[in-house]
C-alpha cells in the first residue's frame, strides 16, 4: 500500500476501448463524489483475441500511465485484461488494483440455487478459465459452463442489440446453456450488458444475469471504505477520459455505452 495515498486522488479505470464505459457508468452511479480517470486503449482494441503476453504488456503500460496521474486505486474494467494481467499489475502498483472477475464470480456464487453457472466472454477470458477458477475458489461443487461470444462485441458497438440478427446470434451462442440447465449467467465482457434484453429474452427471464461491472463498482466502494480512501467531498467528482485513438464512431458508441455524451476526451500516446 502506497504511503500518503490520499482520498482526494482519482480512481483510475481502464479498458481495451470504450466498452469499459459500462463499468465507469456503474462507478459514477455508486460513487458520485469520486474523481475518475478513464483510459480506453482504442488504438489496440480488441484485447479478446490477443495473447496473454500482449494483453499483459498493454495493461502494464496503461497502469504506469494511470499511476503517473496519481490514482489512489486502479480498476481493470476489461474482463480479458482482468483474466490474465492482474498479478503483473499488482507487482508494479503501490495502490490497490481491482479486476472485474472476482466480484462477478462472487455475485454469481451467492445467487445460484442449483449450483450451475454459465459464463460468457471473449475468447481470451474464456480460454483463461479465470471465472471458473474464481468460482471454484469460493465453492468447489459448482458446475461452470462457458462459451466465447466473440460477435457480441461488434453487435454492441454497432447498436445491433435488439434486432433479428442479434437474436439469431444470441440463440446460436446460448443454446448449450439451456441444455445444462444453468440458473445464473455471468456477462463476462464489458460489452455484454448492452445486449442484456436480448440475452434475457433468448435464455429465459428466470435465468439471473450477473453484470460483472456493476458488482465491481460495489466492491470498489467497499475497498475504498475499508482503506479509508473514500472521497468525502460534497461536490460531484470530475471525470476525465483518455483514448489512444479516436475511432470513427467514437461519439456514437461512447454515448450508447455511457448513456450520456462524453466531455473532456484527450488522445494520448502510451509508450
Ligand atoms: N473489453 C473487452 C473485455 O471485456 C472486450 C473487447 C475486447 O476484446 O477488447 O473482455
């Protein structure tokens, strides 16, 4: 733990792109007085198809960038980066580093009644088995079924979330889960909460959906309280956004993910 870490310092949040704004949105709601710095690595998106070494290398660079901004905590909003890079990030960070896997896994374990949990995410997240490992650390007897749903990222970015194509793709990816009779499904990717309605329609309204980002925001609050790092200022926190590239549909996509326009966005070069 960093000495003189101040509650006034911002929280650093990063993702492979702007999908992590779904996590930032939950943080803004749960911690309205916190100053938050968000970095989206839009130049190198996607992380979900890249190797562990590459994703870890990118994540280390971003962590150094955020530490230079004097953050009091780092939230890894990206599920893929959370799955593979946390140990490396914790080695170089004097402030707490929180990923989205553990909070999502914890919430799913506490909710399942029949001990059958489904996990969906990018190829990188699913191949790492990070959710399965975390679930089994808490409860060995839970059966975990998983599937990589790569096309969901593009569907969410294009806003194809509730049309026929979205429904067809979702059916294709989720049919297996119905056979396994899961009662809980973890949305293990920043983009998937955008498809929540279609996922719920296809898998059935009785299946509980876990939004890892939302669970992470609650966990961040708990840790800040525990470490006496909660910002007690009365005014609303400041939000700053950095990207490594301006994508063509940046404004449209970011508004869809955050639910409001983005102000104060700067482009940065990392290395
Ligand atoms: N942010 C990534 C994740 O949550 C999805 C997009 C990507 O593949 O980079 O895993």
